[in-house]
C-alpha cells in the first residue's frame, strides 16, 4: 500500500506547514493513517492518527495543545497534517503510515503501523 508524503521544507520558527499523505481511495477507506516524525539522533515519535471508520483523531501528548491538526479529505485521497507555530525542535523527517489500530493516542506506536512512506524533511530554522 503506497503512501507518499509531501509538503516539507524550510520554515522559520513560528511558521506553518501543511504536510500531505497521498494514497489510494481504497487504502484510505480501509486503513487508519498516522503521522510520525524522527529527529536526528532520536527515536521515531508518533504524532497523530485519524480513524478511517469514524473520523476521530488522536494526538500524542507531546503535540496536544493543537498546534498540530490531522485531517482526512476523501475527495483528494489525502491525509493532512497542519502544523502551526513550529519550533526548532520540530525539525525532523515526517512520515505517514497505515494501521489497523487508531482508537487512542496509545496506538501511536510504530509497531501498530505497517506501510510507511519515505518521509518528508521539515526544517525549522531562522
């Protein structure tokens, strides 16, 4: 199940980016989609996932406060991650992935996700 991330780039602190995760309509109807990030020298960290059955979104405690918003658009077959007020510690490679489990923030762990994209680089720097 291919998923392809896009939308990364260089942004100044306090700026915004919207990342996109593209896949097929069939895949997005069948799988839940999550976003992760991996900063240099750190482990991969779950950010958010959206449930394909009920549209509910779940966020990691580290991004609660809602500077990060995950959303799914069935018409474009994409799942978006809107990131606002970005901070330098947000510099990382951001990945989307598919899962059969997205019922709480406890499912934001790599082992619950199967198909991964190659990632898109986000750099927050002045």
